[in-house]
């Protein structure tokens, strides 16, 4: 099983981007999917997650600006990022609990210019 992330890029402050992450392989269960980010010189931190039977969770810094979704409980999770700020610049990583295993996708770079 693997995760494939896409959608990063360069955007001006105030702009929007949408990240996608698709899970593939033989998948019996997806308990949670989410996004983390890591800025240069900083630790990787949770941005948003969506958990089966629980709902969504967001970092305080992105509440009201970012929306995580997983339409129809499919194998793809999206992160809609609006009102982007320079401090959102980071490598964004997709993460998921697939078949009760913790799986990471490759990172996708988001750069927000001021």
C-alpha cells in the first residue's frame, strides 16, 4: 500500500491551493487520513486529519482557512487551503492508517510568497 500526494506549488499570500493524496494497493481499511507539514528547521506537525467515526481535527493555526475532506469515504483525501500565509510555507506530507498500519506519502512543497 502507498500514498501519492500532489498539488503543491507556489502561490501568493491570500491565494489558495488544493492538495490531494490517493491511497493505492490492497486496502481493507482506512481508519484515518491526514496532512502534516514540516517547515525548514522545524519539526513535522499535524495540519489536519479526518478519522472514521470521529470527524475532523485541525491545527489552531489553520482553523477557518483549511478544510480536509474525504468524499464518500474514498481512498483519496483532500486539503483545501485558502487565505494562505507565508508561514504556511512547508513540505506537506500525507499520512494514513491503512490496514492498521501507519503509512506516509512523499512530501509536496507549498511555497507562499509575501
